[in-house]
C-alpha cells in the first residue's frame, strides 16, 4: 500500500503545473479565438492562438506551424478550459507523449510579426456539458527555463 502512495505522489509531482495559472504574456500579445463561439454538445470548437511579438527582439518559439511537432504542441501550447465560474472542467484527459526536441524544432517570431497557430486540448472537450466556458493557452517559450511560461488572454465560448 505504501508503494502505491509513493508512486501516486511521484506521478502528481511530475505533472506539469497547468493548474497554476502563469502570468499573462507581456512581450507577446496573445489571444485565443474560438469558432464557433457557441458549439453544440458533442462537438469541439476550433481554438486558434494568435501571437504578436510586441518586443524589440525576436522571440524563440516551438514550431508547430503546418502540423509540425504535434507531439510537443500540447506541452508548449497548452489549451486550458474551465467553467466560466473558474471551476475546473470534468472531462477525460488523454495522455500526451512528447518526444525529444532539437534546435530545428524552433523558429523566431520577428518583432512586429503575427502568427496564428491551431491549438488542441488533451481533454475530451466533446464531453463538455451545456454551459459557458473560458479558454486560454499556457505558453512555454523556453524548455530549459521553468519560469518561461505565460498565458494568453481568455476567450469565452458556450456549449448548448
């Protein structure tokens, strides 16, 4: 029994800090768009993250453009959905298995440039109950720095 407790504690300790809300992004203007804004129960709306570099220097980001590195997209661009009240959603979560990274997996977003990236959730959002929800993306810009997470603005959507 003790080994099961220790294993459970280790698993919890190894989970990403998604429940902790990182600070809002500052160098990057970041917002999530949801289409449609009102989804039918059993369907999943499309979420798109729009990033604009408002800084004076380029920003290094994981390159998920044109379907690249989908295995890493869930980790570096984590879609977080919660009830409008702020409560966590109750939907099954799939397991993500990110692979190794290399310098070729990144690109630099130039100052003043904007890019739109599709984002998906490991949660089975088609199982959301009717109601109002908030969504934001937790971005992890530098895999070698735990303090490099920030979050996008929130978007509202409904399930009917």
